[in-house]
C-alpha cells in the first residue's frame, strides 16, 4: 500500500467513527499563501472525516491552528487564541490541534507543554499528511500526539483539498528554501528545497481548469529555482511535456485551456534568469506584475542579510525586465530596521523605491526570530527609530501609489471579476493584471470572467471602473 493510500485509509477510519455525529471544525490560518495552501489540504482531509466547517469557536468539536513564525505577533496571536479555547476543552472535550511552521521551533513546543498543556495534537510542516492518523490516535487513545520531524519531509501527492475560492487557486510547486537569509526562519522550519514533479503540477492545474478556475498562483519560497536542486544532485526528473525548469513550467501551464491568468510568488532576484524573463514576456497568460523582493536597498545590509545581490544588480535586473517585458510592473517586500541599518542604508532603500516605482510594497519592521543569525547580532536598531523609518517609507510608497493610480484613469484594463465587493454588496470587484483592485457596477453573471474595464476614478487602495463598450 502506498503512503497516500495509507493516509486515505486513515481518513476512512476517522470518518466511520464520526458517522452521524454532526461534528464541526474550526480552522485559523496564520501567515503566507503556502500556509493557506496547507490549510486547504487540512480542510480537505477534515471534511472527508465527517466534520463540517464552522466560524464559531464555541461550536467546534475540533479546533486547528495552522501557525506562522515569520513575525513575533503570530506567537502572541496563537497564545491568545489558546487562552480563549481552553474553556471549550474543559467544557466539551474539544480536540485542539496546532500545526504549521511555529511547531518546528523547539522553544515554542516547550512553551506549549509548560503553559498550554491541554492541547491534543502538535504537527509540523513535514507531517501535515499524517493529520488523519494523529486524529485517529487521539480519538481512540486520548494520548497527546507530537508529530514533528526535524528533517526534510517528502512531498506526498494526492491529499484531498478544499478550496474556499472557485475562481482563483494556489498551486504549490516546491517546498523549503536553501537561501538562509539571516533574518528568516523559513529554511529551519520548512526545510531544504524540494520540487514537485512536473506531471503532478500540470495535472493539478488541468483539474482546476476543468473545475472552472481561471487564475493560478504558483507558490514556493523561491519559485525561480524550481527543479534546480534536483538537477544539481542528478536526481531523476520524470520527463513530462519538456518541463525541466521554472521557465518551461510557465510555458507548459500557459498552454492549458481554461486557465486565463498565471501568477507566481516568490522569486529571488539572484535566480532571475533570462529564460524566465523571456517566458514572462512570451506567455500571454502570465501576469506582467513581477513580485521582486528587495528587503533592503543598501548593498551593505543586503550582504549582512545574505541576499547575494547588490543594490546595483537589483536595479539592473529591473531595467532588464522593463526593456524585455512590455508593460511590466513590480511589487516587493521591504524590511525596515535590520540590525546595523544606518540612516545612509535606509536612504538607499528609499532611493530604490523612487527609481523602480513599485505597484505595491509589503513593508515590515524587522522582527527578531530565535534561531536566525539576525537575532544574535549586537547592533539591533531601537524600536523608535524602526517605526520612524517605517513611517517615512510608508509615506513615500503611498505618494507613489497615488501618482501611479492616476495613470490608470482612462485606460482599458482586463479585469478578472472575483465576486461582490466586501464593502458594497451592490458592486462587483476584481483585479487587473497588475493586481490593482477594481470595483464596478455589473450583474452577477460577470463573476469569473475576464473582461475589459475602463478605469474612471482612483482611490488609494482601489480603482473604479465601468464595463468597456
């Protein structure tokens, strides 16, 4: 029996125990889109085990926290939620399961045992596929389960998946990271790079297309190094439709009927090869918004961060893409207040922001992470200075967005209509190729369609449009 067959048998065993009991589950997902994708797999397994989803903690018979450890406030959020659910455990025996990246940190698991000993299951990023087995053991033996691997887990294909969205879907193409940026905990909790095989990815995308999905986002910590580790280590790659790199993967997905948009996150500037740039240019379905994480505009800080590119190399890459890809736009990530960041270093970051003109900037104040080199650095920046710099960056970014938004007025943009606006039930909402939110009047039959929209007004975080005649 294969591993996936074993997991499906575990699902059936729990489903049989739960049959006719009308059990409910609650799941809270913290962190990035990779975590959200993991939660979709958890929901797929849980619902096949005869639980139905609830948004009310008090109604849940099973509570799952899928954690993130990139920022400190995620820990505060988890511990706060655990304090909240303790009463449900005491009152009705609710099963409490905690998984995700944070559970790969030994000091967090020790704190859970010491301060929140009422949890039932702890599972790591490499053992998500074993959740049905863990749940079966809890139900039948009532003994707490700790299912965490320190080593890199293999990729298990064929797990059930339950997606909330029926227009856009994320597809993980690789797991882990080999870069060891000095601020980042991810390689320690998600392990080294492991790529999924091309056939598995393309079959998943085809299945999504048949189900009516229009937009695919390819996920990985470093997507443009897809299959690199396998090539370098002479690991056999199953030949499928000529896919042997990220560029060839983009081209293969571009050919799949029904898919109208392809996005990807996150690439690494040091791995952005010409063949990927050319694939973005040539593939009509690949969005021309490139997420290109900067982190800092200072060559000195980039070196301490272990990013392996300079300010000048980053700007040269942007210029190359602008020359090769018509209408290309950029989004980025920036960390403010990394240890040792001087005023001159921060000015370099502002300079890059001015020169590139990003469509979107995801800004973060540096947060120390136990187990990373950055946490051990002595020249930590005072919180007051971090916040002042963050405010200056925010002011610059918003002034640029205001200018760029006005450039959209009067243009025709292809907008994928995603549904009703969250703020106004009478309006529809969608996104441009460059990921700008657009609201418009229109009938519900437009939902799920990619249509030309004329932009008629701009606001800081969204645009207004009307159907182009």
